[in-house]
C-alpha cells in the first residue's frame, strides 16, 4: 500500500509539472526569453517580418551597407507605439543606424539616428488609425570602414510596446500660445513632443479654489549632461509662478506651486536650442502629469506627490 502511494504521488507531481510547463510555454514570459530572429530576405515592405509586441524582442543585424530590415506591426486605432532599439555600444562618436516608423504609404511618421555610444534609443509615435505600420532599420554609416565596419554587423534588438492613447491627453498642435493650450484634467497625463527648435507647447489646468499644483515631467534620459527642456508654470496674465530646467539624464522631474485663486493656469514646455545631443533627443516624447490639491482641504505637497502616477515607459 505504501509503495502504491509513492507511485501515485510521482504521477501526480509529473502531471502537475507538465501542466505548469505548458502554461509557461504559452505565456508571454516564455516568448520573451527565447530570441525571435529576423528572417531574410526582409529588404522591402512586402518582405517585412511580423514584429511581435509587448514583452517580445526581435533580433536582427545589418549585413552590409545596402541591407535594410523591414518589420511589420499591426495595431488598433488610437495607439501609441513605442520602439526601443538596443545595440552594442561603441565609445567612438558617430551615427551607426537609422530607425524609422512608416505607415502603409511609406510616409515617415518618426525617425531617429542611433548614436554609436548609446546602448538604447527610443522612438515613439501616436497612431490614430488601425492598420499595419512598419519599422525600418538601415545603416547610417557613409562607408563600410573603420568603426562602422567593426560595429555594424553586431546583433541589434528591437522591443515594441503599445498602449491606448485614450488613457492620455495628447497635445493638439498648434498649441504654441495660451489661447491654443491643450487642456487636461486634475491627475491627467499629457503626452507631447517638441518638434523643432522654435516649437513651444502650452497646457491648461483649471483650479476651483486656492490650490497646490504638483507637476511631474517624464522623458527618456540621456547620459550626456545638459538641459534638454525648460518648463514654466504661468497664470492667465502670463506671470511666471515657477519654473525648472529638465536635466537630460533625469527621466523624472517634479516641482510644485501654490496658487491663491480659482482659475486657469498654464504649463509651458520648450526645448533646448543647440548642440548635437540636443538635436538628437529634443524630439523624443515627454509626459506631464498635473495633480491639484485644494489648500482648504488640508492637503500639502507631500500628499499631492503621493498621488503622482509614475509611467513605466522609460
């Protein structure tokens, strides 16, 4: 009887292990841990590899100067698409790859040079229409020699994530003045992008009484030391209430201001003006959250800070 019991338990544990293994293989975690390699040829849109997203990674490499890798992503309407491009970093300063997001008409929606010393490059765009979109990877080197020849054929990785823009307030261009400001509610998150040296983004927030306003600014960090953005908080008379520089290595910056009256207040975002790193990173997306705490309810800035949602995008 004892012998039968041991055998019975053995079969039970074997069955349990098999079920857990099947669940694991079917889970996103399993697909994340196994490399998904590009399938050549994928040099044209018609040959594009399907690019899985949300926890999956695609591996590829550029084999020559004329090699181009195409990947297809199928998305729903009102989606923000995040492309994270990883490669083996090089200490020499030059552009190694170019990564672009295209629509079905092959219009460029977003594009970025991949700087050789940067291990990770982030590319983001908002997609209002459902359908197929394409990620194109090509070399940015002008000649297959020197450091480019040494680094180009190393394997790169692409990670894709998506989320619904219905969760966010996306800036409506033009929003370069107070009159054109994009409105967002208490606790809401605004998504924006500085498209050029002269671009300025305004956001309007409204208080119903004397309040503490907490502003959190999030962006993709850069290892180089410079001020990437500048953020002002203004009243409806354009008077400056508070401001801060956004340091490039800091992915999250928070600051606050107390206002004595109900009314409209404005967050103004501007970008850096010059420098190679500035030009490379200024157009990356940023996120702003404003949390309003009425002063007459006894809330202080610490309580306001505790309500801030940290967006796990960078």
